[in-house]
C-alpha cells in the first residue's frame, strides 16, 4: 500500500512522549485512533500542548493504516457496532493533503468489515468535491464530519482563516449522502469571537449543516503558558480541567439561534451527531435534562425511548468485561447518571457507551446546569 506520510522508525517512536506512543486512546466522544501525528496549523489552544507533541509539525506515521485498524478493532475497549470512533482528532488534521489519503484508507477498511459504528472526523482544512465523492461510497460506518469553525481573526491564536472551514462545510453539506456534517463552533472565547456579528455569522452558517454544537476553550496549564510565552492576551485568570463557556456567553448564543432562526443547536458533540443520524444519543445525556432544554422535540423523543437506568448488577456485569478488570465502586445511581469511584476516564467511557447511560466520576461532580463544563463564569451551583 502506498504511504503518503513518512513512517517513523522504531527507534524514533521509542523517543516520543509516552502519550504520543498511545495509538488508540478512549476519549469522551469515542475510541480515538492516532497513528499519524504532527500538524502545521499551530493553533494556540491545540491539545498537542498537553503531551509533548507541539513541535511536531510534519505529519509522521507510527504504523501502517492496516496495522492501525487492527489495533483499533482489537483493542479491549472496542465494541463492534457500538463504540464511537474518532480518527486523527488528537495530533493532526485528517484533511491535510497527505493525511486525508490515510483517513480514507482507514474508513474504507472499517467499512469493508461491515461495521456500523459512529465515526467522527474533525477538520478545519479544505475538503474538496472529490473527497466528498469518495466518502459517499461508504456503506456501513456512520461517518460524521465536524468542521471546526471559530471566527477568530487573531492569527496568534488561530493561524488558519475560519472561512476555509465555512466553505468546506457548505460544500460537504451540499454533497452529503452517506455521511453527515456538523458545524463544530469552537472555541467560543470572550473577547475573541463573541461579538454580535460573530454570533450572527455562526447562525447563518448553521443552516448549512445537519447540526451545530458549540463549546468553549480547554484552558490547560500548558496552553496558558503558551499564551504567556507568546504575548497572547490571556482569556481567563485560571486554568480548568473542563471546557470554559461563561453563563452570559451561553445565554447570548441561545438567544442568537432562537432569534435568528438558526439550525438545530446542541451543547454536546454526541447529541449533534445522533441528531444528524436520527438515532438516540450514544452518550446517554437524556437523563441530564437541563442539557436537553434546547433539543428538538423529535430528538428528545428518540432519546427518551432509549433511556434506561441500569441496575447495579448490570453495571457490574458490564464492568466485568473491562480489559484490565478494574475495580469499580458504585456510589449511587440516579435518573441523571451513575456515580462511580475508582475508575479512570477510559473504562468509564467504555461503560457509558456499552450502556448508553452517563457514568460520572465521584471526584469530579457534574453540577446542575453547568453541562459538564468548568464553573468559570457561572454562579454557584449545587451538586
């Protein structure tokens, strides 16, 4: 098979940071495949800051596409037809000119296996008509392309013009047949892209997508330090474990979509993806009803029909299939979520997708109406 991105030697792979060598990793929206790493975009808030790959600007492969797919489907957390998959969402852009050929090879391999899993692909690079034609040949996987659009014009923060993503979204939406499109409106940051004009532009663009999801900034310590080192005005005084969307900004977003007759708007990625495919949310957010107050009625009905609160016995039986046999303490089960103690993120996501029900970590409570975000810019909320 032709290789478009150079393959790293084992010696060079061994020199990479530990997290960079982890080709398959469970992230909230799915099992993430990242056998190609490196991106020239230099977006200041990129997650690459957090695991030592910021300086890798040229995409390099850690293994072949075929080996990567085998690593994915053979992973202990992978469940055929159930586990949502993300491709190249941590260390490169899947539509970089050379990388997109690897993306298509992976998608076609998964599709040929008859798998019907959701597959999420996030991009801000140009998507061409011939790319859409190739993706429309997929027959089994549920591919959703999420187009990262922010409208930020400070090139120190985001070097790539958001007009590229906007144009790609419009084209892909027009040609969509066997895939879906989502306007991935992020990161929303006060003072950077929250003027009335920014909001109205996003409302207009939302009409050229199957769904829109809005979210804020992951402001981690490494990203804060990058802002300081490069003289970029800091948007917040403190860093946070979760994404930041201040309450007043959220209310303005909701009002702009309501008053401007925008497209279907969601707070969570999986909700937007599920709506695009007319299926229940695979993350089981329905129990957190304050999340659902902006959802279309037909989607609420779909999610309600699938919502089932698991018993302790069901959770324990499912946890028995975890690859490392991690111990799991169940603190409580409510209509909103199961609160667990002793499980890290990856096994919790396995349970969440297996059962279609929210699995929360007791150490990091989800507070009412914060929608799983940082409490920066919000009034005090009870647990």
